[in-house]
C-alpha cells in the first residue's frame, strides 16, 4: 500500500518506530524554535528600543524620555504590528508549497507577500504622520506629543525595510534557516549602538533615535537581500533551491485575494491581542496609582520575555505542519503536534520554576530604584500566582496558533481573539479594575479569564477540525495558484 511492501517485517516494532519518529520531530522542531526564542523575537522587539531609551535618558530631558516610550507604542501598534501580522500568510503558503515540492510557487508567494507588504507599508507610513494629532486628541502633553512625532517621523522611513525584512525572515524560517536571522539581528543590534552614539544628541533628540531605528531596519533588510544573492549563487551551500528564491514577475500580481484570505485573519489575530494588552495598560493608568502601574508594566515585560519561548515554538511548528500538510502527510503533522506538546510542557515547567524560585529576585530587579514599598508588594503577588497561572493558558494558545497557521485556518483564531479580548478581557478588566476597585489584580484576573477562554476555544476548534479537509483545501489552493 502506497508503494510500501507490507510483506517485509519492519526492523522496529510500531511503538518503537513511533517513539523514534517522535524524538526526531522534537529534535527538528527544536532546531528551528531555539533561534526564534533567543534572537528573532526578543532582540528585534526589545534590544534596539531599549538602546534608544538608554541614550535618550542620557540627555536628561524628562519629556523626551516620556515621549520615547509613547513613540515606540505608536510605531508598534500603528505600524509594524499590521505588517508583521499580514506577513504570517507567508509562513502558511510558502511552507505548504515547499512541502508539496512547488519551490517555484513558494517563490511566487514570497514575491507576492513582499509586494503586498510594500503597499501596506505605504499606507501605514501615511497613517503614522498623524501621530501628533492623534496624541493631542487623546489628551497627551503637547510637548511630549511633539517629541514623539519627531521620533515617529524619522523611524517611519524604516517601515518599508522592516516589513520587507519580516517577509525574508519568515521565508527563511520555512526553509529551516532561522540561524541566518540570528546572525543578522546580532549584527544590526550591535550596529544600533553605534547609530545611537552618533545620532542621538541634545540637538537631534528623538529624531536622531528614529533615524537610528530606521538604519537598523535597513541593515536587516540589506543583509537579508545579500543572503538571497548568496543563496542564488551558491544553492548547494545554503540548501535553498534556486527556483524558490523570489523573482519579481507578473505572476506576483495574480491571486492576491487568496493571499489576503490568509493574511488578513493573521493580521487580526496578532493585532487584536497586541492592541488589547496595550489598552489594558491605559486602563490601569486610570487608577492614578503609580505603584500599581509600575508593577503592571514590569510584570508585562516579564510576561513578554516568557512568551518568547512559546513564540519560537509557534513559528517552528507552523513551518513544520505547513510542510507536512503540503506533502499530504497528516500523520507527520500530528506527530509534530505531539512533539510541540512535549516541548511546550517542558518549557512551561522551566517557566513556572523560574517564577517560583526567583520571584523575589525579579521583584528586586524591577523595584530596586522605586522607593515605594507597595510596588514590591504588587509585583510579588502578580508574578505568582497571577502570572504563573496566566502563562499556562498563554503558552497553550500561542502554540496552538502555530497549528492554525500550518493548516491555513487563521480565520478561526481571529474570531476567537476578537470575542475573547474585546468582549471579555477589556470589559471585565475595566469593571474589575476600576468599577469594583480591585485595581491591578482585577485586570490580571481578566487576563487569566480571557486567555483561558482563548486556549479552551482553540482546543475545541482543533479537536473538531477535519485535518483532511483542510489538507485538501491547501492542495486545491496550490494547484489553483500554480495554474495562474
């Protein structure tokens, strides 16, 4: 059956062969996930922005220091989050095409994604030019709003290379080259220190920091393009087939709707979660209690660092499941899911161990400069049990998103996120935090309830999902795209 001689006795019993295959899947998944955990998420989102804050703080201007955090929030929410979200369609389409053996089709999808990303970047650039108007409308200090606009004006020039490089990163992930992104981010993060040293001065202020950020985005994009050129010249070294590399032909202007049917739900899934957490921070700010707000922001930072582990697993899982679905091997796709459960469980144990064992060390790290004792009290309680409980559900839902992306059914995740975050978390968070006067603990209770709802909904959807149906839909999509 299927070209296999069933008369020959297998060398290993079926259970042993399954164990070997599962171990192999765990190893393969770890190879992709590990660089994602260490570099791609944390460095891109935190290191350059942290360097910006450090150099701005040296200028001794409190308004500038307040503005840089606000500007980063606006640039992330109103800019790159949308581009990063829609680019997730590349993970689905390229990995499925690669698994199906259609490297040329993967090239077309990549070029199509870069073209759509270019158009979206232009729209986002225009939107970001209204940053100062929006901040003034929301009641922010006019001086702070002006400084934030200076940063966004300069940094927004880099939104084109930022979104283009994100396309390159996701393509390299699908072809199992995350280590290339590791080196690119390491180089550009080191150079970002130099850009800030040269450009952030009392006269340039936040505009100089914005230019430094744009240069870092450009550096990532240029190095990514150079690697593509190297791969085209030396395909045997990079192990990326020459026909898989993006080529800009008329084919990239066809089938945009098929791409957007996956890209738009992906963008909604990412942005709805990202934006909801930022809105929650604004709600906590309504308490007019600096100790609670400081504790909330600190625990959110810890939460994001913990999330990097599940994010790395999510991206690796989406690439592996997408390739398995494209090749028609559903058994392999399910085996990768089992591997992700085992790896995720192990990572979660490590996270909970860190939160319990080093809780007071984390509290002291974040609250040492703060004279108010209440910050330490809020921090200690939020770290455990609140964050510890939330991480269980957050880890589960983040990993399951990798399955949605691999199968190409992000639309289900988008609907769940919209309902859970905007009809559950935000209203419940506001009521418990402000109306019932539970403060920051009420907000984190809302976090736990909403993330538990997301994880439970994802589990029910995946349990009832007909994988064969979605595999057939993926193959139909591949054949239709190849015929264009």
